[in-house]
């Protein structure tokens, strides 16, 4: 697994759970979503009824699961956690829905990956707090309506555009999470260092924050690697020296690019004169599958303005040449 992968791994679950902020007031960053969600939850609390259903969208590792847990904590209700891929049949969903308690929060991660039949059942349940349980098979099958107590769905998706409109419309509140700026990541890292019981100074934390691709999950993971280095080779303190050495060991450069990202830029600039060059040709040049280059390296390179996607292929921008310490050819896009 890449140290810069924004998706979490199974063995990170425990440490991630320990690092999650528990209440809205201790959740750094995403000020708009925080304020909007805070209002929705406070109003619901005062009314004494469940809030609108909440949809959280945005790239992995930005805090969607964390916010779902916070919704339940702020409402002082239990939370049931499941995910789109775990609900392949409408029956799986019916089983979950029919066992919910009044006011419970149902967290559906990767909600865009639910089956069509489950989706239809879900949006009826969200609107009318009712499911039709089908009993029997074939012509003799009958639908028995089952009343549900009011509950709140918190859906999370990396691809809001993939949700069918009828489902999307059942969410009264949608929050879009965006990448964090360095100052917010510094706040998150200080808090995480405290929870991990490791001393961290300002320069060390800033060094990690600047290389974390705007993503708290990556920031926390890099912090743990720097802590490891500090414990083995240093004085146990996350400082600039430990951060630089550990991140060099894991091939993460000052801009938060790793070996694959740099290989793509090197190939683009040195082998193909800056492009444009087709994705498959580029992939062969770096010795990777086209799919890996497209889904693992490219999104961040494009977002940070190192690479352009053009109709004729991928092209390096001036920032890419500069990052490699090369002279920028004339007529290169900025
Ligand atoms: P997502 O569900 O969007 O993939 P998570 O909520 O699982 O992301 O967050 C991944 C990790 O990053 C968790 O360990 C969590 O504690 C941390 N994290 C995410 N957002 C924040 C934040 N705003 N403040 C502190 N930690 C955060």
C-alpha cells in the first residue's frame, strides 16, 4: 500500500478510530459544512425530532465517517454502520431498517454502490418511514407494509454524481467536503500527536502537513511514520529533522509527490518533451498499468496543476518542469 493512499487500510481502522474528533466543536476545518450541519442538528435537537437526512460527499480520507459519528454523538443517538457494497439485495436493507430504534442514525458509506432495488427501498423508507416486505415468491408474493420509527440516514459518497436523482433528493442536507489547507492540517496533526502521546514541534508538524495532499487520513499516517523514525533514530520528538528523514525514506517529496507521481512527471518531460502523450504510452514508460497511472497518480497531479488532460493526451505544465528542476520550454502551459 502506498503511504500516500487516501483510502484507509483494514489495519488502520483501530488507530483511525482513536484519532477521530468526537464532537463538532473539536472538528477542525470544513467551516461551511461544520456551521451548516451544526445548525441543522441544533434545530433538530430543540424540536426533539430527527433532523433531515444528511449526505456527505467528497474524496476519501476527508472526514465523512468522522462526521457521521459526530451527527449521532450530537443527537445523543446510537449509530448503525453499514455500506453500499454490503447491501446487495433489498432484503439486506429491509433487515437493517426494520431493526432500527427511534431516532437512530444509519450511516451508509459508499452509498452510490448500493444495488438498484435497495436504492428504491431506501428512498421510500427515507420519505415515508415504511418498507414493503415481500413475502413469498412468484405470482403468490405479497407486499406487507412495515412502519418504521423515524430515523436519520447519513450517506457518504465519493461520487455524488452517481446517485440517482430520486435518492439524492431525499437528503434534506448535503455537505461537500473539500481538501484541507495546511493550517487546518497542522491543527489536526497537533491534536493527533497529543492523542498518540508523542511530542511534536511546530516545524515538524508543518513539514508533515505540507506533504499530506490536503487529506487528514494521509497526514495522520505520515505522522505515525515520522514518530516511528523519531523513536528509532531520533529523540522521540517529531521535529523537522525527523519529518524530513522519515518522509525521504518513504519517498514523499516536499510537494507530497511519491515515486510514481515523479516517475510520471519524469517520463512526460524527459522522454516525451512535455507531451501531449497518450495515457497508455505514458503508462508503459513508467512500467505501470494505465489504470494505475490514471486513478492513483493522475488525479492529484492534475489537481495540483502539474499535468493537463488534453484531447491529444497528457501534457506537462510549467510547474512539472520546475518541480523536476528543469528549464521550462517555451510555450508550455502555466
Ligand atoms: P472518510 O470517511 O471521508 O474516508 P474518515 O472520517 O474515515 O474519512 O477520516 C479518516 C481519518 O482522518 C480518521 O482517522 C479521522 O480521524 C481523520 N480525520 C478526518 N477529518 C478530520 C478532521 N477534520 N479532524 C481530525 N481528524 C480528521
